[in-house]
């Protein structure tokens, strides 16, 4: 066998070993990116619009606030944009206050004081086919987004 | 022979290397021993002195050994499942014999190790022992410090109480602020979008296997490099003064990681440049002091473990953030920075999480890593404590260290609910109870 | 063993150090340091062993063995082995180690009830048989920290444990007896029963809840009005989420509920909730009831069977929307936001207060003005009206503290109904 062919075979040999090793490494690395999440869904149903009182209702299970004005609904996240603590609605001051570092947000979610860098997220809310409020935390909407619950179904 | 003779012989066979009776035995004790052969045969008196290095590296290593042993024993009782983890901690405290001691020792040794590693780094900086060939070992040391911090951080989550859950929430949210990779990094660390079972399991495996393995390998390399660099920098001034009397370099070979190389290396030259009177045998000098340091460190952790119980707060509750929620103490200076460095320019807000959590520590880390290559002081100041020529940089280092410690103290003792300022003697508003 | 090794090791090292003095160049401090550290090590190890070997329950268990012997239970006394005891309840996810000290718990009838605590047998309550120890344990009813085996930690009155033992002390500082206080735990499972033997205080509270028609505004268990927050699991609400600004006395959820239920507009200014002015005992009973409403995730086999559901019609979910009248939008706004429509319908009959359809024709403006300013004063001043409260569930319309402008706007709306 002449040198040139030997050289090519050598490259092929070492190359395939290297490739096999790299592919193994890539497979191992890919395994660590989760494909399924054991977490609450990002899109979920709350209750029927008629079941909510006027004003701000805290939903502890989903870490958000459901705000109702007459038949207008919108949903604000209760997760502080600073470091992830759960904010609290203060009825007397009409603000969301975060207990961790004192961030404060207005009733529409705008950050006004403290270290929070961004306003509270507002999530898309719509009606599910069977008449429940459905929130999608993967989809953020503008601050003035309102969902109007159809009358007569409450 | 008599039984007594036989026993004395057996005892001697086991312990001869730690208590040599001849110079040959003293040399063999080091060179032929698996555990001790990373020591040189002889060390300079100054290298082995208490006052030069304060034996801080050894103290850190002793703490690591304590952590390995107590950690391994704890693994028989701790369950890394979100339903069971907290209750297994309660069982360790109440229902396992000496469980309280195991857990307390593990926790206090962990806190001490973070502190001692940092002080060791300060010592190396002050004595200029990062220069020249030792620059690589300095970088390895920085990685060791980071690994230690990560070990402490991953371990912090395991009790799955309020303290653990929210400290890791804060920490991983700071990580998210890293530009470009932040969100992905947080997603991979947590195994999802929220802290849950996937997070607990990942942190557990990192904490008990991956990070200790990395630490051990790097530690071994750290020791290898100390030998290859010619021992501690404490010997450099001595060598320089001795080298004034010229001697012919002896032909030699050296064993490197990948094989035998001809020629004189730092290591071999180092040993030929000192006099008989400058050195002592590693066995028994180093070995004795090693034992003493370990005993001292063990005593300290034992004392702390008996006097103070490691904290365990309420079971983790994702729906209720405790007020205040604080990161582990070695990250508290970051949290204090993060809380106070949000910059608002009109409508643009630069997150404090980025400035305080990524930018500032990132800059400090880069400076520390690059310093051996930026340092301009003379070689003659190597291995000297606070030489005049390096006064400025030592002062700056001290200032940064003091600032970090001050920030930690402030956020530990002066910060109360809603991160408000409270004097340590000032009572926090009482936390409401149910009944 | 460890001690022996320590001694041996220390002795060996120190002996060799002495012998090796001729090789030793650095010894100055080392030997004294070695001695000090070894002694300290000894002392610390002994301290650790002593702490482990002298638990709180040790002497108590010794006494119990003596008690068994004194009472003729010789076989049990001989078989008694010291150690931690526990009731493991895997279905509830609980471990109760109370019986490590409370050793007499199952000896009622054999050991005298007069034994001093903690050895006294459990009082032989009539419903104890329905709640056997092996299925329910202790902490489900009594609170406390079942996993702990030190006295303070087990009784749960420590930092970072929010389920303390419901003892006489806690009961007394809330104005209750211990057996009243414990009923709040019973009701966690028995909440759907109208009355349960042994739960008289809770039964009284349920009766009050029915009589005062709380369901008009609050949803409980899927029924009720949505005017006000849902109360189904109000007992789970963390105390930190209550507003104590206008609450007097200790900042506890119990205290908040007592005051809120009794004088709602003091605790929550501007609320539409009437001022019920309950006597103290009733306020406490209601607060107990509210605190008892918690999520209880016991397996179904633990819960009591179905029985008569609390009677009472479920009122309309939403207060009926009052009619829109052109030119009186401001008045309608006041009518809705101040909660008038939670008690008054317009054309839909009596809810709590009378139907207001046509009220503009029945009452003149001067009357309406004086009524809206202070309804109770009008009733007091007019003998004929004093039978009104009885017709409307013994409720006097609460003074809503309306401003003059609000009254003006309201009257302009009411006049057109």
C-alpha cells in the first residue's frame, strides 16, 4: 500500500474515532436539555369569569393576579421582575409590593421604585371553549390588554 | 521472637514513614509513600514555617476532607426528593445517632472552607506567589475557588427548606442576567423553568459527585504544580541569595505528566540552590504540622458543631417568599450590590442583577485571573510578605476584600424585611402568626 | 473505639516527636500545640457523645419503667426498652415521636389518670375509638412537630415551625379553652357536617354563618356570591398576607378574623361587609371556623362519610346588575361600587334588603337623604320602622359612610328607579 493511501486511511481511522467520541459527547450533552417538564402548564384554565369578584384576586397556585373591572379581565404576574419573589397586592396603596428588596409596582404593573428593572408581566387571557378563563403565561400582552367576558355565560 | 517483639515490629512496619529514625528512612518515607510522595524530600525552613503561609492551603484541604467524610455519611440518610428531602433532614437531626453532629460539621466546614480558601488566595496574593511560572497554579487556584463556591451553592439547596429554596431562586435569577447565555444557563441548571424535582436532582448529583471529582482532580494538579514550580515561593528569596555563589548546573532528568524529559527544570534546580542548613526533612516536619493543622481544623468544626446547630427553616413553599429572602452569605455581597445598582435613565433600566450580579464580580474575577500577567514588580519581591514595591496593589486588593466583607456584614446583620435598613439591635416588625 | 484510636495516635506521634528531636528543626511551638489540641479534641468528642447520650426523653423513660412496676405491670416493665418510639403514618406523610415521652398514651384504664405529665394516659374521650392512634397519630389533632425528640422542638414552639402544639397557653391568649381551640383541627375533616358531637363551638359558628347569610357575598365550597374573597381554604392563608394596620392587639390571623368579622369596616375601611357587632364569644367561634377551613389532603378513607349538607339556598352567584339609566350614570356607579346591589336587587326581589324597584315613588328625597346618612338613626327615631330588622334577618342596614356628593348622585339614580 503506498503512502498516500495509507495517509488517507489513517485520517479516516482517527477521524472516525474522533467523530464517534464527539458524537457520544454531543449525545450526553443533549440528554441534559429537558424535553418534558414536570411543572405546571404554561397555558391553563382558571375559573369561570363569573366566579371572580370585582377588583384584584390573588391566585396562589399560579402566582398571578386576576383583575376584574365590571366584565373586563386582565391577568398580571405576581413574580417580581427583580429576583423572582412573589409580590403582594396592597389594597390601601393600590400597589404591588415585593417583600424581598422593596420593589413597588403600580396597579398596572409598572415598576416605580426599588430595584425591579422591568414591569410585571401581563399574560394573555381568553375564554376556553367550555367557558373558563384561560391564561397563557408563554404569551405576554400589553399593559392595556383587556379580555371582555361575554355576558350571559357568567 | 516474643509477642512483644513481634508487635513492636508490626507497629514499626506501619508507622516508620511518619517517624523516621535515620536520614535514609526520612527520605524514603516521602518518596516511596503513595500519600506523602507529593511532598518534596526536604523543605526549606521558611516554607514549613507557620508564619509564612499560615498553612491556609492545608487548612482548606483538611476542611475538604472533613466535608468528604461527613458528606459521604450523610448520603446514607438524605433523600433528594422534593417530598422527602426536608423530612430526611429532620430525621438526621432527631433520629440518627450523631446525625446532628454530622450535619452541623458538614455545614460549618463548608462555610469555613469558602472563607479559608479566600484567605489563602489573599495570602498568595500578598506574598506575590502567583508570579512567573506560578501563574498557571494561580489560575488553577481561582478555578478551585469557583468550584468551592459552586459546591457550597449546590449543597445549599438540598435541605429544601425556605432558606434553601429562596436563596437558590435569588442565585439562579442573578445567573439569568448573564448576557446571551443567561436564560439558557438558568434553564439547564434548573432542568426547567422553575425550581423543582429536576433542579434538586441536578444540584444533588453536581454536589455529591461531579463537583467533588472536579475539585479533587484540580487539587491534585494544584499540588503537582507546586512541586513543578519549585515549591512554595517562600524559598525564592533564599534561592536568590544562595545563587550568588555560582554552581554548575547538574545534568538531570525530570518526570512530567506525559513522560520523562531531559534537562534541568525549575524543580531540580530549586533543590540544588539551597544549602543543607536551610532545609529540614519533610518527614517528620511537614507531616507533623500537617497533622496539627488537621487536628486544629477538626477541633474548630467540632466546637462549632456542638455549640451551634445548622439552621433548618420551614419546608420550602414556592407560594410564600420569606421576608427578607437572603442568598448564602458568600453571595450576600452580590445581593446587596444587586439591590442597590439598578440604574434608571429615563425609560431605560439597566438591571441591578446584571451590574451587581454579573458585571462587577465578572470584572473582579477577570482582574484576579489576569493579574500575574499585569504585575510589574521585580522578581526579588517574590515570596515576601507586603514588599514595598507591591504596596499599592496589596492595598487595592485589601480594599476590595474589605469592601466585600463589609457588604456581607451589612446584608447579614443590617438588612431586615423588605431589605430595609435595621440596626442589629433594632427589632424587626414581629412576624404575624396564626394563633 | 474512636477515642482509643485518638489516644493511641496522639501518643504515638508525640512519643516519636520526642525521639526524633535530633531531626527536628522546627519544633518550638509544635509540641505544646499538639498537647493543647489533643486535649481539646478529647473534650469536644466527649461533649458530643454526652449530648447524644443525654436526650430529653432518657430520664422520662426511666420514670415510666418505674411507674409500670408500681402499677403491677411487671411484664411490660421488664420488656420495656429505652429508645425513640414513633407512630409512622405513611398515608398522611407524618411521623409522630410524641410517644417517646408520652408513654402512657395507650394505658388508659390501667394506669391512673392522675399520673403527672407526660406519662399520664390519654383522656378517654368518647370519640377516641373513631380516631385510633395507629391511623391518626398525635399531631393531626394536637399540632406540634412530630419528627422532633427534644421537648421544645417537639412542642413546636420554636422558630421556623408554624404548627405549634395547641396547648392551654395558646388557647388562653386567644380567649379560648384548649378543647375549643382543638375543634379547629376537627373541622378540617368534619367541615361538611352540620353538627358533630364534641364540636359545639364549631357548630355554633356554623349556625352563625348560616343565619347571617355570609354565602351571599363569599364563596365557600363552590357555593355563594362572588362579591367578596373566597373562603373555602381561608385557613391556609399565610398570616403575613393580612393587613394589620387597623387591628388592635396581637398580629395573629385569629385576631384579625375576630375583629374583621365583628367590625369589618374598622379592619378593612370602605368594605361593603356589614358591621355585625358579634359578642366576643361568637366572634371567636367564627374565627375558629374560618381558621379550620384548610386544604386537607388525607386519603378518602380518612374522611367522614356523607351526611346532611349545610342547608340554605345558594344565592345568585353575582349580584344582579342594576339597570342603566341615562343621565344617572354616576349614581349607578356609586350603587355598584359601594356594594348596594349585594343586598338590594332592582326588580329581582329581596336579597337581604328590600327590592328597590320603584323606591323613587315610595320615598321622597328628604327621607332618602336622612336614611342614607344614618339608617340606624332613622329606625330609632321612627317607632314604625323598628320592626324592619326582624323582617330582614335581624340586619340593620350598615352606615356606608357616604359623602354628600355620593348621596346626591345616588339619590338622582334612586329617584328614577
